[in-house]
C-alpha cells in the first residue's frame, strides 16, 4: 500500500493504512489522537467532525485517501492551550455535560465562525442541526456560539492576532 | 492507602498512611453495604496544597465531579482551584454496589463528604494550633490556609503531615445552610476544560501498548445463538488477527477498529434464532391488549374504586401506549480489557463498577483482589451503562486471545442489542362527581417487568394526587425483548399516562387542568408549590396565539418534585415545542448550575421520546440501526427552557432524572390544548 501524506494539526503526517479506511479511525487507532469521537459511522451525528482545508467534515465517512495532500485539523490542533474563542466560550458557558459530542460541536462551531463572524440563531441551527447532543446541552451551545463570536470580535477590535495553534 | 491506623467511634472516618505523604482521610458513604471496616471514599491533602477526592462514583455528564467536590470544599474551606476528583480503580478494599444509578450520588454523599471536609479542617487547624502553641479556637481556616489572631498563617499542604498524626475528631460540627459559602452557589464544571480540548479520557479513548481492537457479530434475534460459522473470509481481511466465538456471538479481532468491522462483514454465520424469531411490535401490542380485560396483580388500592365508578355522575376511559426506547448514548458501548493468568484489568465507561468487577471475576475465575476496574468518563449512560454485558464480552475476548483488547460496539450494535425502556400499554378509567371533580381512578398496566412490578407502575401507583378511590393493577407481559433502566425508568412512561389522564378528567369535568391539580395536591405541599411556581412563571391562563397551547406535567421521583408547563405550537401540521417552564424542588441545592443543566438535559431526553423515539420489532429483530432511523432531538428543536428552583432546606433529592417524565406529559397536554386532539400513543409525530 502506498503511504498517504497529509498535514495534521500543522505537521506533516504519513500513514500506511488501507486507503478506504476512514480518517476517523486513522486518527484514533493509528495515530492515537482520541479527541475526535466515534458516534455513528454514517455521518449522522457529527461527533467525528474535523476540518479539512478549513471545512468541517465527518471523518467517519471520509476515506483517508481523500485527505492526501490536504490540511487536517482536529480538536487537539484547534489551539495549543484551549484558548480558541469557541473553546473559551464553551468553558465560560459551562457547555459540556458528558462532553462526548463536544469535540464535534466545537469543530463545527469554529468552522461556522470562520465563515460567518456574527452568526444568527438561524445560522447556528443550520450549522449544528446534524451535531447530536444526547445530554441536550443545546441552549448552552447556542449561548456559547454567540459568546465566541463576541470574543472573536473583541480580539479583532484590538489587533489581528495570529491563528492560535494553526488550526486552519 | 491500605494501612488504616485510626477509627472513630462511629467508624465512618479514618486516617490512613499514604506513600504520597500529606493527610489521607477515609469516608464511608451512606447506604453502602460493605462491612464496617471498608470505606469507599478518600480525601487526600497533599504537601503541595492540592486536595483530591477519590470516590467510587462516575461521571456521565450529571456533574458529580463538580458537585461532590463542592460538598467537600464547603466544610474543608479549601481553595476551589486546588480541588479535583478522581475515580479510583475498584478493588477489594471497597464496598459493594458502587455505581451511579437512580440519581443517588448527591443523596448518598451529602452528609459524609461534608463530615469528611469538616474533620480534615479541624485536624489541620489543630495541627497549626499545636505548632503555634495556641488554642485551636483562636485559629480559623479559610481558602486552604489556617491563620491565628497574631497574623501567622500556614497553608494546608504545610500542615497536612502533622494533621495526619492527630486523631480524627469525635465531634464534628457542620455548617447550617445559612453559613454555606459553596453549596447553593453556581459553580462551573471542573471537567469542562478537558471536555473542550480533546483531553478528557472516555472509556473508548483507552490506549494500551499492544492493544488490539474487536467487534462482535451477535444474533439479530434476541436470545439466538451461533449454530456454526465460517471465518475464512474474515481472516483474509487486511489487519484481522483472530476470530473467536464468545458467549454472545463471534468476535473479530484486528489491528484497528475499522479493520475489525470489515472483517465482521466477511463473517458467514448460521444462527439458531431461537424462540423469539416471530416476535413483532404487533404481536407484543396484541399480547399487552389481551391482558387488559383480566385483573392484574394489585399494586395500589385506596377506597373502593369499583363502587365509586358504579355510582359516578360521569365516567371516562382511555388507553395509552408507548414503544420500546433505546438509550443511544453518544459514546457507543465499549470496554478495554487485559486478562493475564493472575490478573485482569478493565477500563470502562460504566455506571456499575461493582457489577463490572463481578462480571470480570465470573469469567476469569480470578479472585476479587486480582481484578481491577478503572472508571473512565462516560459519553452518556442514561441507564444503559448499568448493565455489564459489553464488559463481559471484552473480558471473554481478551481471555481467549491472551492480549489486551478494546471492544467497540458499532452504533447499530448499540441500537439493536440494547436493554430497552419497556413498551407499555395502560388502560385508565375515571369517575367524576356531580361537580366535575375526580373521585375514582383505575389503571391497568401490561408491560414487561424487570426486578419486580415497581418499574411497571411507578408514576401511577405512587401518584401524589389525593383521589379517594384508586385501584392500580399490572400484568408482567414479557416477550423476550431485553428491558432495563432508562433515564427515569417507569416514570418515563407512567407519568405520561397519569398526567394525560388527569388532563382528560379535568376536561371531562369542565375544569382547568391547573385547578384540578391544585385541589388534588392540597396535601402534598412541595408538589403544589412547584406547580404554583411553574404556572406563575409560565403565565398559565394568559391568552396565546391561535394554534398554540400550554400543558402541565408533574413528577415526583428520585426524591424531587418537578412541575413543568410546556407551550407548543401546531402550525401547518407541524408541532413545535416553543417554551418550557420548569420549577423544581429538589431539596437543598448543591450546585444550581448543575441543576439547571440536568433539568435542560432531562427535558431534551424526554422530548426525544415524546416527539421521535420508537424501537420497533419485526421477526424478532430491532428495525432501527442508526440515527436516521432512530432520530433524537436537534438544536433547532430545543425549546427555550426556563428553570426555577423552589427554595428548600429539605434533604437533597436527585436531579438527573427529575425532568424527563413530566416534559412528555406537558407536551402531550399542550398538544391537546392547541389542537383539541388527545395524544394516547407515543411518539406524537
């Protein structure tokens, strides 16, 4: 099998696996990056969301061959110290309960904010409709999305800081 | 941690020697069944000032990490930022029945953990007083520091060693609720940072050197067995290492989960489907219905319901039915096990550590002290993780292959091999007096029992309503679909039945649903107060736009009183839950922020059941496999929820299961208010 190369959280990565193997399992089982979660295996729940070239994708349904030569960012690479505006907002709004879906929620929300810096409730609904939270932390997730937008705006009001950790 | 050196008279607090230094205090939790010599929680104050609570609970989202730490911190007077909780591995030193079920963590820990905090604080103060040659009464503790009147101060870490040499105080004085500085104040979750950066370790995140990955193919028909199988094609799949038969099916072991799942697809298995291959949802419903004409086992009787019905001014009846429900926690079931000849270690996200320990002992034949269960974060439990089937499977596989292995259930396994919330059919009759007030109610339930009839009738037989003539009976109708605990258990369906029928009685008597409840709850002041608060905050009785309606749902479970008013809209054939007002009296609140989270959570869980959830059976098989077939509530369907706490100094109640029962009824009753149509079968949609 030819090795597959991609950029993972800012660093070059080579894996030697079955090309059809979904990125999720490469991350979790081959590379030991367990922050990205398995939830459904059919791109139905959003727990496995990562960024590929800045776009949110369901890693459970993306063959690893599909990310060859691309930039992949996982929750571990969103920021070095958990200081991405979305992560700060998530802690401040006390969002997680069991927490299992939150990597996927956060990666989806971060991609939304990168695209739309001041999302409306309708934008949040559309972006996060397919991210299931069985603990029902939805009201807190919504608050945290708005707060993250605020943090983002505040940061941009003073300066244009470098991306924290090079997620995208 | 094993050398117990001192015991108090009452035997629930002890100091122990620890290799790590500092002060280690053992605690005995309420309700534990272990011998008196065994303790099940430990508080460690280290020389570096850090405070660690080791306790045999587990975190599945309900906030135990935070609220148990608050109980300790309140009396210990420690710096909140220095405290953390660990769930230690279970071993023979600990008591039985460790686990997290029945929303009991706060209730069993409320007093013992405060006593432990107070004892440790008194010992630290005494150690400082001795060092300074002053009376302990001249010293005070605050924020992990002991000070005296002369400006001297010493940190807890510096005092811990000396404190560990003192006796555990025999007289411990606890604060009154008026003195609380921590309890009752909202605290953010201690586990939130790790749950937003990918570091939190769930069971499924366990990684061991040399660990292999397994999936299991099980008979799609409940109770079926492997007749024969051909593993040759599975073994040819890249990465597949071994194929082994276990008690529940055939396990494929590979170098990663994906390859194991690919190998499983290549298995050829002949099943002996057993006796249940003809069972269907229709046959189950028919079996329930057959029992409705026959008297069941009496579960509650007050007055003479038959006579009251016979002489009633008006009678009504209604039949309600609910389907089986899956738990569908976001973290699919999984377990990691390393079985060695003389040792077995289990890493699990489980609600039942003791059950997991027993299961591992049973399969390996090892002694209690040779089996260690590590507790990891659960990605949801909701009752499913109180069962140990998935743990036993992983132990069997590791034992068979002689290597550490992680067993993962695919989502389809999780949904099709669950222990479901039972389906249930209930028939109600009710009688009204000449003024339209309820005077009699009968209820007959047909549903599979588990562990006795209680779960089939709780929420009916223990209703708070003072209806003078009441008769509740039940039939155990079990067609072999596995059933077990599901968030709020029997209340999850029976509160819907009872609260719906009460609404029907109100309507038949020409009464307002709030008025009827007020009258029947006159002797249950805590339930009534919650109802009044919810009704007031919801604006009960105020006009609503066309197509909108409000409904009430009350529950009294897990020691708490919960009242909800739901407002729904029914526009262009689409039901939407717009707003929910929930008032809860859960006794003394430990963490209001945690209570709010759990109320929100329970409502979302109940709404999935009310609006969407149904597991159906055909040819003995579950027909749903993943979230496209078993949908759950989404962010855009979450109503705006307001939580109001009824001030209370009563003993703490539970909260994790408080709001799930009532929301289902509140929405069903609101649907009637909006449309004039009764909901007698779930899901509503």
